[in-house]
């Protein structure tokens, strides 16, 4: 519904907003607002914005916040709009503030191995730019080719290489943030060691637009590994065996850069989608990559595969063969989503508990005839993505979906895990704060929100509720 102003009519608000935005554009046409207000069809998860702002400068962002404060209008920050947790959809009467056009690499320093970028720089574009200088940007979420660095930072995005190189948080050195009051904070810096003051940089990483608007990011780059990499595809008799082999690889000293698991249900879906023959009973697949593999490292990998009965095993050390291996992981999502309604989830447990969680999820799938659950994920850090699916002809999600998700979440927490490993919280999980974090931490989080955003203008109802 449209916002109803009693002290001001809406045209007054929009006119004032336009006066504050000098470099970017303000759009209020129905088509733009509809396209940018929501990404999902979940009832109650989004509202209708009254304006969409394509900011092109820090001054534009400050201007939007000035208008928002004056008229008490909520501000929802968008970047490339790839959130999977309804983290950037509009709330009623909001300004949608897009930083997507703030997309310049401001500095790429090869001597000190860092880059300074605007939030709209696409992850993969930064990585490719760095590779021209013998460096690379390590975080690689599945949305790497389309998501912006700003959104990655706001959600603390993970990715395939997190087991070795960490998530986005581990690769951020500094931030420039516009607060709700319009002031700019310069946080962190360009050094890898910083011990002065409270660590506000990391407070804003993963804050999902609720504390400030990220307008500049300094990230660390890494030198490209020397030598050949080894990529492997190994099949194990079941997920518990795969989990043990994963732990052995992770602790072997070979430093895997990728450890991806696919359960039997997922392999079956890929077979159906691609006409392959990977599925075999309860067998699970592990895709792994080791950068700069040595002859000794290759021997260690083979011994681990033998110890845990992996069969068959494919080891690929040239680019063409590696592309064939990773294609199995890339086929996962279209295989699962094609012809089904689906909700993809995100949770993480200690790696020693991963097999237990997978087994529990399979039980839930077996107990609900109207659902199928496919489980894959980043085995190296215990981050699983169970995808709950149901018949395409059933438009409304069955009640069993909500019940199954709740049971999965509680099981992950019981195992010492989290219900958001890398996809953030958004609207979908914001009621779980006091369950996962406890009432005391939940209280402190709300106090932090109130300190930075006392008028509750920034991305309300997200992250915390």
C-alpha cells in the first residue's frame, strides 16, 4: 500500500528528496517501483516503496538520509538485489536506495595487496581485475558473477573457497559508511593489523543495512598460488563416511580450498536433469580442490581416498578436466529447482556434526510424502544448504514446509550450529534471534541498533525484529 502522509502530501516528500540527489536519479513510476520493491512472492515479506534512488555518489546517499530523517521514511538499501532471505525488499512507504551504480574500483594496490572499491563493483569483476596483476579476491559466493561487493559485505557472504580463505568478513580491511544521521564513518584502514579502538569495521560487516549504508570497501587481495591445483571428485558409500574423509583432508596439511558435498538425493536429481549416472544407493559425492599441490600432497590425498573407500575417484589437474568436475556442483541448483517449488536453506554445524544433521534432514524428507529435501553444501566448514521442494502445481507452500524448516533449525542449534551460515537473516529468520543468540545478546543487539539508528529508518524489520 502507498504511504499516507498527514503533515505533508507525498509530492512534497518526493520533491524534497529529488532536491537532495544531485548525481543520481530518483524514480517514482509504477513499473520501477514494482520491479524493485520485491524479489519474492512470500506473503507479508515485502511492501511497496514510494521512490527508487539510483545513487551515484556519497553525497547522494547523504541526501537520501536527510530526506528520510525529515519525513521519517524508512530506507532499504539495495545493491545487486540478489538476497535469498528477503533482505532488500521494500517495506511500505520506503525509499529504496540503490548503490549499484557506485561501481568503480577506486584503487588496486599491488605492492600492499589491497583494493578500494565502491559497493556496486561485482565480485567477479574485482577478482578478474586483480588476476591481471597476479593477485585474486578470494571470497566466491555462488552469486560471484552478479553480486556486488557491498551486498557481500552487508551479508558477510561465504562461498566455495571459505574453508581456506574465509568468508567476506575475513577479507575486509576497512569501510566507509554513511550513518542514519548523514555523517560518514571511516573505519579500519589499509593495513592487515589494526588494534586501535573498538572494531567497528566488523560490526558493520553482516549488518544487512540496518546500521548504516556502506559506500566504500577496502579489501585484501592475495597472490595467485604457484604451481598446479588438483581438483577431485570422490564418491563415498554414505554421508558419515564422506564427513570423516572431509575432516581427514581438512586436517592433512594440504589446505583444501574447496570441499563440497552432495547427498544421494541431490545426485539423483542431477542424473535426472543431465542424463548422468552418478547416484548409487546412499552414496554421496565430495568435490575438492587443493591449490599448489605437491607430489607429497597428492600421495596424501590418495591415501585418504583409499582409507575411506572412495570409489570411483577422479583427480584432475588440468583446466579442462577441472571444469568437468566443477560442472557437477554447478548443475546442482538447476537440477533441484527445475520443475519444483523450492526453498533453499542455509545452516552450519561443527564439521563433526555434519553427517548427523544430514541424516536428520533425510528422516524429515522420508516422513513427509509431499516434500523432497536435497542436501548439499560446503563440507569443509559444516555449512549445509538443504533445499525443501514440493510439487510445482501446489502454489501455496504446504504447512509441512514451515514445520520441517523449524525442525531443521532446532536440530542445527542443538548440534551447536547456526541457522544462518552465509545467507544472512533478512526477514525470513529475524524472529529467531533470541532462540539462537539468547535473550541477553538479543537485547544488546537492539541497543546497538538504537544507538546507530534511533529513528529506526534503516532496513527496518531485517536482521533483528
